[in-house]
C-alpha cells in the first residue's frame, strides 16, 4: 500500500514538472501585469484559510475541519506548506495535520486554480473501539503519529485581483485513516505592486 502511494506521488510530481516546463523557458521574477489601474506580480504567493466538513474512515463520523495554507513559488515552481485540524466540531479537534506539497497553478484576472500533492504528518487520538459502549472513550484512547500523503484541489473566484473566495477538495491518507472533505476559503495573494500610470492592459 505504501509503495503504491509513493509511486503515485512520484508520478504526479513528474506530471507537475512537465506541466510547468514551458514556463521555465520564459521565467522573469520581475514580470508584472497591469489591471484595473494597478500593477500586480505575475509570480506571487498566496494564503488560503477557511472551514469545512469531512469524513474520517477510521472513526466513521462526519467531521468539521479548519485549514491554513501558504502557497509560495521558487522561480516558476509552486509549493505549499499548511496545516489543518479536524474533529466532531471546531472546538473538539482530535486530528492535527501538517503537509508540504508541490503543485501546479493557473491564474487569470478572475480565477486562481491550483492543485497540490505531497507528504503529510498527522497527530491524532482515537478512542478504543471496544471502550465506547461503556462510556470510557474519553479515557481509553490511542495516540497515533503517522506519515502519509495529502492532496488538495483549490478553485478561487477573485473579488479583486489579489483577494477572492473559493473552495477546496482535499484528502489525507496514511496507514491508519483517511480524512477527506471540502472547505470554503478566503484567498489573499501578494501580487499587488502599486498604482499603474498610463495605459492599462486588461487580462493576462
């Protein structure tokens, strides 16, 4: 099972590298776009944050989750470092996940689309299955520390060029559990450079 996931990760990494190979030939760190009277970086970083709902395969219950992700670039390549917590409610989280990913991105003046995949680390507690019927599930529990894989697809509609709202579909899997679900997010990018004087170019 672990070998299959490692092979899957490697394959996705290779596809991502191929998808971005064309942009490497024309990468310009200072490239800008003029839109709506302002200047914006073509290559920029962004933060995504928001709540959502999901499901846990090991402890079959609907869950709520909250995530924060920072997406950044090294030249034309995009990476993401993030975390999320999940549980039966926002104030009762018992699963904490940290992930580092590699991804692809498509940005326009109205949308920001991205997909990321990479390794993850999860720390979580789960009640022993045979203790719940006796009401001892909060006492008798097992602590897990697992490495796994995390995937996330994100779509954002921009209210302004560097601010938007959108959604994520995510899945985290390790040898003990699989957590998957959806989120609503807000999006803030570092694209803004200043006021554009003179002719404004609309679109990318």
